[in-house]
C-alpha cells in the first residue's frame, strides 16, 4: 500500500518577482510545478527574517509565542545581555516532532534554528547557525561522518558573504549549494523509508545580498553591462535544473513543496536609527563618538535616555521604562504616549529630498497572539524594508548609503513564495492570502494528524 510523503525544498529568501514574474519562462521545472499545482506569494512573519520565520513556518506559532524576534535577543531587562536564538529557544513542536510522535520518519537538512541538533525519528543536519563543520551538528551524531564522506567535505554556509570579493563569493555559493544537493541526492538514493524530507538552501539569500545591485535594473547602484549582471538569474536556473533532478527520484505518492521564508528587494540606503534618537533627545551618550561605532561599544547615559535601538534589516526600538529597566526614566503612565510619539515620528519620516519613506511601525501586542520573552517596544520597517535600520552611531547623519556590517545591497521583503505540487492531483493554480502560519496545519492535515486547536494558520488544500 502506498503512503503519503512530503518533500520540502526550502529556498531561503527566494522571491516572487523572479520565480513568478520576470523569469518564470526561464525556470521550466518550477514553472511546470506551478502549472499543475497551487502557488502564490507567501506572507512572512514580522519581522521577515530567517530567525524566526522558518521556525514559525514549521510550528504554526508566531514570534511572540516563541519569545524571540531575530538572531539577537535581549536575555533580560538589563542593557547589555544579548543571546542568539538557537534551537534551545524553540519550546514548541515543529512538524517533524509531530511526525516522530506518530512513528513517522523525517530527514531534515539545513533548516534554520536546528543547532544544537535534537532527537527525531530519522536524520537531521543543522543549519548555517552551526558554529563550524567540526561541531556536533547532526542527529544521530554518527550521521556527521556519513555527510562528510557523501559530500567530500560539507559546507554549512559561505564565509563572509558581505564582501567586495565577488568572484570568490560566487564560487563559494555554488560550492556550498552543490554540496547541499549532493547530500540531498545521497539521502534520496540511500534512505528509502522516509515520510517527510525537508532541506533549506541558503545560497539564494547569500546571492541576493551579495549581487542584487548587479542584477536589479532599478537598483540605485545598478550599472548596465556589469560582469555579474546575470549572476542571480543564472543561479536560479541552476537551482531549477537541480530541483528537476530531485523530482525524477520521487514517486507519485510524494507531494512537493517549494517555499521561502521571505522575499528580497533593493536596499536604497540605511536609516541611522540611533543617530535619529540622539538628534531628537531620546538617547544620551556620556560622549558622542569620534568615529562610527556600534551602539554596544558606546557609554550611554541611561539616566537621561528614553529609547535606544538595534540595527538590522528591520529596526527594533526599546524604551527605558522606570521600574522595568535598571535605570528607567519613562514613567509607566507615559509609556504609551512616548511609544506613540516615536511611532508617529518614524511613520512620518522622509528621505533627504523630503519624500515620504512609507515606513511601517508595529506594536508587538497588536501583531502577535502572545508576547513572550523581551520583545522590542516597536518594530520598524523603514521604507517598508527598502531602507535598512543602521544601529551604528558616529556618522553624523540619519541617512547612509553604505551598510555598517559590510557590502549588502538587498533587503528582505514581506512576501516569499510557495508552490504545492502533488503529482496525483491538479492544484488550484495561483492563490491569494497565503501565510507562513498556514504551512504547519496544512502539513499535519495532509498526514492525517489532528491539528492542535491553538495553532495559528489555516489548512491549504493542495
């Protein structure tokens, strides 16, 4: 008797405008899946970033429920204790945990936030957040040696993808991706008895951040005829070919999902959010820095500071509240007043030419089911993520056109992609209003597992 299986191809940062629009006819495998399947833009989490998006996708729980809001999070209400959200922060079951409970077997490769590895009925190789290839990044532990042998030396991530050495970067992205597909093919060839197989390729994200200005003709730094003009689409074509090879190894009882955690778009520039807070009296330093420096390196006068921020693809504002932070100054009764002041000010921001940026500002309790952990008081999408949030201080300007963490000309976009393809059934074509929270209930239902009532998202019939 045949059994239902699911094979998930995760492409971190894969973006709709490339796959669904501009280059669809150059991606024959993905295009053919779309013709027979169900597909559409996939609304990501807020924030639209790798951590926490993949975990939310695979758990049906939003960032507030999980209590982490990015790679770095405040450990407590102190000012200087930050922690990275590894797998130990994930307290809810993910899809493969539900399947393990039912005795079903899973293969999980490269899914973000799986390091350190945890037990499952099957095999797991952790993601790019693994410290290095010598770490214990697999379950079972001996799987690590099998990976090494099967791939002739595995690559978890490319080193230093924010670099001006584009030749080296492009070579490393292809090398990493080739090894990932080599491992996936090895598992398909040797491990026959799986029910759920999921892998995530990070090369898409890395090539977007490294080469977007060479690819996107509307990017302010685009130069026609540059040597890397086709680097991104050529990589997508390569992925399309490799995906086609994988599909030939799957039987007709295997449903296939191609999915991303968020999209990509041109980064116009950066908003130096802590400079703005300093200029407008919300943030006070013991001494303004003589040269640009990360906010963590500056001595802040907390007794006169109302707010400070983290930089990144999105902004995070923290208020210094009396009785909550160690040296809080904002009276609890004034909390909403100050928060609304900042929200309105950021939403009213213009660029250097006086054109409204179109910034979106979110209060955590308005977008999450619960708010656990130490959440920012405000999330900021500068220019709806067309502008990066720059945490560095000392530039003497609110606007910058250079990234403070190294060359990077793409930012994330709220919409990723999803394609459901069932060889035995025709899908519904393009669908609207697909959300990242829909994936877990959809997969559980497909496997005949009762969907917990407290999960978010809806079941997408495919």
